C-alpha cells in the first residue's frame, strides 16, 4: 500500500525553524499535546496542519501572546487547538493531555514549572523539553526523579546550539549519571552526532577565550585563580577529553 502523501501546508503558515522542527520531531505522533509558553502557537499549528497530533492546547501566562497565537491559528485555518491562559501546567486537567512541551525558555523556569505540578507531570506519556539555558539543571531534575531520558538531540539554528530532550516521566530510582553526562548529555555522549561534535568544538573555543580573559584579570590582581577560572579550566579539560576520545 503506498505511503500517504502529506497534505500541503496552509499558505499563511510559516515553516518551522530548525529548533522548533527538532521539537516537533520529538513529539510522538497522534498525541494530545500541550505547548506551555506557546507564544505564537506556530508549533501546534504546524503539527495539526500535518496531521501529526490529535489535538493541541496552547498555554501562556499573559494574554498578549495568546492573541498572537489566535491570529496564527485563524489565518492558517487550523482547528483542534485550544488556547488557555495560565502558569505552566496549572490550566491542564489530569488525563486530558499525553505530552507537554516546554520549549524556548530558561532551564530554571522549566524545572520550576515541572516541580509545581508533580501529579500532572507523572501522568504524562512524555515531556519534550528544550531549555535555552541551564541544560545541566534540567538533566539533574530528570536524573533525580528517575525519569527515563528516551531521546536527546542537539540542533544548530542560525549559529546557536539547542538541546531537545524527550523524557518519560515515570518516577523511579535516581539515575547515577556521571558529571560528564550531566554537563554534556548522556545520550549525546553515546551518539556523538556531528552537530554535537561541532558544539563541543564551539564550546571549547568559547571556554578557552573566557580562560584567557580570566587569566588576564588574575595577573592584574596578583592573586590565586578565582573559582570561575578553576571552573572554566575544569570544563575545558572535560571538553578536550571528550573530543579526543575514540
């Protein structure tokens, strides 16, 4: 039987960025999805237009982005996506959603929102997390809760690198990840995809530049290395070690 031909995208729906496309690819097909911090609802609109999800709920804490999202959905003729105002997962009822997406926000905020609604989180089929900062803090939460990290992908988008984590939030024994795994990503380390290796080189160059600046400040003050300089050196040594591994 021939494979189905994807329906054409609505003319007024923009293609997803590389970052959002990686998020979309991590969502299990046929899911009921809540996009927390939906902003323009572009992700949910794209998923519905492609028939990738059964239904969507876009959530934002302030009304302005939701009005923007409403215009996106109306202009593209998208149905099956509901918009709600609220903080994090609070607007959701237990059992009405399979997958929650938290993307394009700081890692500390992602951790806070997940910790605020443990019952709703642990009833989900999956979490798709894309923190812009503090990747380590998000990984630490996953490890401490004993959640299963089923996917971890790095993507480059307009010169910046992003990590997308897919998590099954069923509480179990804490994961004994190494420091390297927490800092760099357990599945990224195992897979060593080209984008991840490119990020390692980029991160090493950035860290070495920061070390030069810290060293100059150290020379001017004529004191021992600062805690920041020690942390930078440790990070650079870790990156060198991983890059040189076979």
